[in-house]
């Protein structure tokens, strides 16, 4: 129909076809995928909290009290007292005046950017920003100027050419495929000098960077970001998105953000789980310390087997380049009991296919050694078979 099968075959021929791996156990450092026990090095569950017993208990107790579904959108019958409790909890955690919860980080980015920005805006967007940021920019109808990745000279030069009434710089703080961190101090300086707003997506920073895991503002010791967007589905281990800003902005978004207004609210059990998760992070900074130790150890070990990697976040890209080779590498690793997916175009540029490895605080050094052993074994197999 309409050439869809032909397009599917073309994707397969280009090694860009994606299939789904099904987990049949909890998302822990070891799990079961397609009935095979494997070590999980692909999860955004950075602190291992999605399977935490205290958090599961909080969700269960919430179901007993509130039931399962929320029953409506936030502006009709879907808002519960726990929704507001979580919003206040996140605002305090992020050192912001107010917070608004969305159903996920994608909807938060799309809703915020398309509501705040219009035809009178110019948006300056990093070229490696997440798809949700890109889609939010497109929906906003603003003029979009893309600057080179984390290139402050290019950003500064392009900002000087702005000829619209309003402007905003939008960026990920931790980039989801490369794991590097945006130069937020310089971005804030450029924004201040040119009377621009700043929007930062802290999805992969929340619970990850900063001594207490509070994200990019803590990491850089800055308080000048206008809007902080984030997710509860990564280090928080739950589900949902959020926006932190002053009360004027959050009030505006309650009334204008379509992805907020026209969505059924998150279930109270999910919200209660997020509250408990943030409480655990606040009381256990050693989780962030252990995560950072694992990152350093993994990168060091990869270097010793010939992979030049560097990361200050749990996202460690192992660049392969060729899509076919990356697919084969991931497939062989899974056969060896380690799941690290191959990331290909359009998620990354053509010819920059990679294995996107991620660390969790629950990984031990022995776990990491096991993964390194298997990566080394598969790499040697790949080298032999690609040079024939």
C-alpha cells in the first residue's frame, strides 16, 4: 500500500530497519530480553531506581488509595493533590519558583517551545538537540537558526544577526547520543548580552550531574536559566516530564501548552513513585558518586582495549561508523549476553553509527569487567570478518 513495503525493504537494505527488543523482567542491571538473560547497558535508568522497593511500595500504596487511572486531563478531573505535591517537590529540587508536570519529556519540549515562541521569535538551536526540541521549534512557526554543536563562536556570530523582536537559545544540557555537556555558562552569557531567553532540556542531567544530582544548574553553579525542561523517566526511574520556571511562565503554559491541556493526566501511582524517587536521591548522594565512579572505570577500561572514549555522563558512545558493522556488533554482543543497541541514522548522522552504552549506579566493577570482556571479544570477531 502506497509503497510502504518498498520503503521497509529499503530501510532493511540500508541497515536502518529497527526491530523491538522485549524485556520480560524488571529494568535492572541484569534482565531478560526476548527470553535471554542479559546484562543491560542500554538503559536510561541511571540510578537503578525503577526497580527500587521503596518506590514500588509508594506506587502500590497510591493505587490502593487513588485507583489506577487519573480519569481526565489536568484542567478537568485529572489533577490530584499528589500532582501538585510533585510539582512543588521538583521546583524545590531544581531551585526554581514553580513547576508544571507533563506526560513525558517529549510533550514538555513540544508544548513549551510551541507555546512560548511564535512568528515574532528567532530560536537558536544546537544542531544535536533532541528530536522533541526540533519538533517544538517546527510547531512554533518561529524562525529557527541552527548553530554548530556546542560551538559558542558560531552561536555568538549567529545571534548577532538576529532581526526578530524576540529570541531564545534552546539546548540539551547533556546530549543524548554523545553524552557531552553543553557550555551553559557561555550560553547564559550570550543570552544576557543579547536579551534572549534560555531554555535548557535537563532530561539526561537530572539525577546525574551536579554533586547532589540536581542537574546542569548545580553542575555549573548558575541560576540564570529561564526555563528548565526535564523528564522523570530516566534517572528518576518513573515516568513523566516537567517544566521549571517562574510562576508567570508556568501559569501561561497551563493555559496554552496543547500537549498539557489535551492529555489525560499521569496516574497518581506514577506521580507518587516520582515523589519517593526524588526523596531517595536527596537522601543518598552516594548514588551519584557511584555512578560517576562507574563512568570513569568503564571509559578507562574501554581505552585499554582500543576504544578512544571520554564522557562525564552515563552515556558513552562507542563510535563504529558503518551501519552494517554497528548492527552486527550489537547483535553479537547480545548473543554474548550484553545488550548495547546500535544507534543509526536518522538518530545520528550517516556514517556515525555507534553503540550507545549507558552506565547505572547499580553496576559493579565486576559487571563492567564482564561487559568489557565481551566488547573486546566481539570487536576482535568483527575485525577478522570485515577484513576478509
